[in-house]
C-alpha cells in the first residue's frame, strides 16, 4: 500500500513496514503536554475519514487503549518544524520538534488516511523536516483580482495542508487606507478588519501573514490621481528598458521628502493589523529613477542611480524598523549594483526573484551569499500572461530556485503568483505551480520528480478519475506549440492582449499559422477529456467551468492569430468582415462567462479594468 501512496509534499524519508493498523472503535488519541487541541482534532478527523471515531484525551491510559499519541520532544526531533510519524499494528505515534511540526505530521496523516479503505492504515515510518524554514506564497491582489474572504480561506487551508508557512498579498492600492479613498474606491480593497480576521485564520494554521505594500515603483494607481501626482519621479512618463515609452508616472520620487512622509503614514495604519514581524516593502522595477527628464536625474548623474535607489531604500528601512519589523524587499535593482549590496542594513532580507527556467538563481544567490545579506529565492507559478499556465517553464523555474537556493543558503522560498495586465488566469490554473513549489521548498530532493498530475488529482481537484491533473498539466504546455516563446508570457495571451497593434509590430512577430493550428488542435483534444473527470471538490463545477473558459479563450486566440496572419498588414481590422463578425459572435458570450467566473471567487473591483482589454478586441471586430 505504501508504494501507491501519493503525498504532497513527499517526505524526506519514508520506510515501508510490514503489516497494517486496524482502526478499531473505542480507542483514544493522547495529547501530551503542549500539544494544542486543534492538532488533536486534525488527527481525529483524519482517522475518522478512514475508520471509526476516536476520542481525544490528555490522561495517561494503558497502552492498549491509546490508538494514537502526539507529543513534542525537541531533543528527539532536533530540526525545527520536523516530526516523525510511525504507524505500526499497535497504533500511531507522532513526535514533533514543535507545534508546527506536529501540525505538519497531522497533515501528512490526513493525506494517508484519505487514500485508505476498510479501516486499515499501512504500517510505515516517516522522518520529515523542511529544507527551507520559510516557505511562502505571494498572491497578487492588485492587478486586478481581490479575492473574496471565502476564496482566501479556502486557499490558506489548501496551502497549509501542503506545509506552506507564509502568505503575502501583493498590494499597490488594495488596502482601504482611511485617508486615501480615491486610490482604492473602485478596487474592492481589503479592510483592516478583514486583515485581522485573515491573520488569525493563518496563525491557527501555522502560516505567517506577512504585510506587503509596494513602496517605490509600481505606484501608478496612486500617482495618476491629482492629490499624489506631485510625488511622481517621472510625471511626464519614461522609457522602459525594452524601449517602449510610457506617458504615465510609475515610481515615487526618492528625493522628495513627501514620498517618505506618505509611506510613513501608510505603514502607521497598515502594520498594526499584522502579527508578523516582517514586512515586504517591494521597491522592484524602479526603471524610471534617474532617467533623463526625471526629478532625480541631477542627483543620479552625480551619485549614480544605484546610490539614489539605495539611499531611499535605507530611509524606508528606518521607517520599517521603527515598527519593530524586518524589511523584505525585491532584489532586482540592487543586484545590478553588487558593489552596493554590502551597504544594505544587515537585518534586511533580499527577495531574489526571477520567473524563467533559466533565471540566474545560481549567480545571484552567490552574490547575496557572499555579501552576508539574508535572502529568499522567489520563483513563480508562470500562470500570469498565459491564461492556462506555462507548465514546463513553471516546473523548471520552481526547481531551479529550490536547488540554487539551498546551494547558497537562502533562508526562504517565496512562490509568486502575479496578475499582470488584468489577471486573466483562473485561480485553479495556479494550483500546479503552488503544489510543486510547496513540494520542492519542503524537501527538494524527495520531490524533484514529483508526479504533479497525480498530486493535483489527490490534493487540489480530488478527481477520482485521475483526469483533471493531467488536463491542467497538458493545457499549461500548449503555449509551447504556438511558437514565439516570450519571456514571462504566452503568445496566445499576447494575441488577445495586443490585438490593436499589427501583429508584425509586436513581440509576437514570427508567429506561424501552422503552429497556431497545431495549438488549436491540441487544445481541442485535451478538453475532450474534461467530461471524464470525477471531481469531488466542493467547487467541482466551477473548476470545470474555469478550465473550459481558459481553453475557449486560448482557442479564440488561435483563430484570431490565424486570421490576422492572413490579413493585409496583419491587422485585426483588415480581417474580412464576415470573419470578424464570426469572431465577434464567438467572443461576446466568452466575455459574459468571464464576468460570471470572475465574481465566483473575486470581488467586483478590478473586473471592469480587466475585461476592458478583451472588450477592446470586441470593438476591433465590430469596427
């Protein structure tokens, strides 16, 4: 039986023992001193799913009456969050280093019990502990989806069962700051009360809810309003590193005292809602700082743009430490100025992020390790700018982060799930990346070759037919068939996003009709399996609808691309009228479905902004 077990994450060590444990009625689960009642309840619930109800007790009964025991013994289990789980014909024994370790043992037992029948558990011995002490997920709630509380609770329960112990909600403008309603008025933001409730919910599951507020770049949602425009580094726009010109502001001006005053006010209100002693201040992608025509240009010419960045980061650090917090920040800017890294405050944590399979986690990890600055590795789910994911890239990127993070002594692993340009991917598309990231951040070597589709079927979709995991895996690989593999994006997403530009003038120049036809055929074949799924999850119908919508959007992109390639100038408006009419008739009901599915897991704020990008395509069809 042990050979057929699927566990997520797979433990560090698992030994098969002879025999089985018969779950007889009338036995007790003994909780030793220090073991919280909820952990006992979790073990009881796990066993009740496989057999009879056992009673919790703190009394020392005779050995035969005790069917399961849970105790804390840091001397016997020296690694923090570690545990042993033994199942013998006589009973179950959990010994943990600490309370989180006991909780993780209960989660492992739950996964085992769900796969058993006939009131019997296989005899086995597990020794388990985490490779990374901090194993997190970051969810983008600013571009544009703000999940409902029920969605967040469900996700937290799922991640906790996979031994994730940190959660961040990436925020630009989606916290309801009392004095700044104009910024979040249309966003359905998180309130202070909701954060307090979420923080308590996380703590019960040994997850640290880390506050996250971008504090330098990515501030358009603030700076576009007249009340904050005076704080912009580039009020009239700037040039992106890849050459595109933006006419909008982006970063706070690091040399304006008002920028720091604004951040001080925001932190004063935000941070008391979180029990975590860490705080992610963002500060990534500050491309405009020091550019010609910007407000800090003169200072940057004198001191260097890297020094301007570091000076402002140190001021932010001072604000953070006043609140008794440790500052996390994205490391993409400072890594370009390695000579400045040793000047970072020693108690900061750099977040080394990168989302492609070939991201230099090895090279950058070596730089941070040599500096002595603590750092996390931060890969991603590869779900954004894709609609249905990029499976091959996600798995390679997540593995590289784990492998090289361990090599260079990273203290954490933060798996990011972004929503750039409208957050078009449904949440279940990200389960694949969440699951594999949770697995390799817990026990990298044991999970390198994890059977990801099987893990998804067991612990994400609960598909008794074993269909949905492979379907999600395969649909997430269709991006490869379409050709023109852009960094951090799929060409099929790009066809829908950039339809107002002639195809040959986009990053997708070089697309071929035969590749799009091949992708279309693959999507159609993959989705034929959907009706065979037997999903037992409570949201089964929604999951199927979400993947159906994702597939239909991808199919529409394939048809659009083929029509566009055949049109004069490769313009949407040059596609023959009859063909554009058919495309419009196909897209319009997809937009209705998009709205319905959005509201099933997310708040209404952000929906209009997100769907406007697809509505623009509909307008082009009707032009």
